[in-house]
């Protein structure tokens, strides 16, 4: 079924035909050049996934007839990995979000730190990236994009937090951690955490993690941390 296009759609009633308008219809008609009779997969985390057939194409809409259910909503297991990331430059932020979703993160929360430069986020664009990565990666559930919070607000939540520590002499190797059932991962901005922020992290219950002897870009550090935590989470 990998060759059948997937589209995330909020509400799917298997008893009725589905009318796709606006963005979805434009994509199918003008990008995919879809015609009557072509098969499409519709999905979301609540209703599951369905194979549908295009039954009508008009100027405004594409109408689908549901053929069969292929995945139930409870068939997906998502590890409890929540990402806290200081926003970075647009193209690199796009890569970070895309890969984080593909790797299965549950939620993404922007965190404004002292060295954060790129503070204006286009939530509509980020949500589009999340949706496209969800469609591509065969996930049923979209990662949740939360509103930005400050560094202090994050620490005040008193969550069990793991932060990427770029200082070679600090941090615990992720694969050495034991009995991890969830991971709240904090990755800093291009300039790293400030000394004040390191002191705050040190005095909190947060755990510093090392990602190797080299200094990694924020998006590289994020991808590596997600991959390693995915290996150890129960």
C-alpha cells in the first residue's frame, strides 16, 4: 500500500462518502493529477486508516468513497517522547520538526532561552510540516505542537527533564540510563545554553545527557537524542 497516497483528515465517517475541499482537493487534482477511480488512504488517530476511491472530481471538491478499513485507531504505539526545542533558523527548524515527527515524538514545545535568536514562529507552517511528515512516515497520530514557553516556565513545571549538554566533560550517556518510561528532551539554540541556564539546570532535577565528543548542531543533537531514547524507553 506504500504506493497509495496518504492524507491526514480530521473526521472520517466510514458510513458516508468523504468530501475533500480546499487544500486537499487542490493537492489531489493539481499535484497528484488524481482522476476518478484512483485509490487514496485517509487516516487520523481517532478513526484509523481507510482505503478510499475517488468517485467524483469537480472544480471545488474531490469526493471519496470509503472501500475498507486498513488500520484501527488503537493499532499504533507511540513512545512517550516529548521534545522541548529552542527555535532555530527556518530551514533547519523545518528539518528538525520533520525528522522528529518521522522518529515518533509525541509532542513538540518551543522554548525561548537566553540565546534564542529566532523567536517568531509560523505555527501554520510548522503544523503543515508535522502533517506532511505524519503522512510520509505511516504514523496515525500527529505530534502535538504546543505554544512556546520560556526557559523558566519549563523548569517550573517540575517535569523529569533530560537536557543536551554540549560540554564534553558533563552529561550522562543515554544508553546508560535505566528504567526510562518517558523522555522530556530539551535541546538548546545555536549558541547553546547560557551559563545562568546551566546553573539553573544543575540546581534542578533535570538530567544532563551527552551526545558525544563533538559539538552538534541543534537539529543533529535532537535527532540523535530521539534515536537513543527510542532504544531504551520501555
